[in-house]
C-alpha cells in the first residue's frame, strides 16, 4: 500500500517529514497541494482518515482565514472544505496518508506510527 504526502516544498516541517519518510526506506507519492489542490471529496476522505474535526486541518493564521471569515462557528464542514479547496494555502501541512490512516506532520515524528 502506497504512502502519499501532501507537501509544500517551501515548508520546513513538510521537508523534514518527507526526509523522515525517506529515512524509513519509503519513496512516497508527493502531491504538491498548492499546485494540485485536493477536490472536496478527496479532502473529506483525508479528514476522515485523520479522524479530526475539519477545523483542525485549517491554518487559522493565514490572511485568507480572516478574509473569508472562517472563524465563524456557524460555517458547516462542507463550507470549510470548499474554502480549503479553493484556497489550498489554508490546508495544514504536511499530511501523510497511508491506507485508511493519515497524520499531520507537526512534528514530523507524528507520522511514524503509520509508516509501517
């Protein structure tokens, strides 16, 4: 079963997580999500594998978060997912997916339990 990393090469945590995966002898599939944003359905599947609320995959410090009013608690998951897909910079990074599990690589070591 293959491992995929949703990667931003400009992010140090993303680069460190990719290096950690490679140290385990694994060459993952790499999705540069800023160039190839996930579709809403793909993102829903990733979030299900992460087993976290949608808000945990949003980078709330980004300007887009404030500009789009994403702090509004009345927004449902579908609206948040659409916003992330339209503005992929909002997606936490990196995210590593392996089978039915996923982890956010913050810190990079957080992904180790799904690598085997």
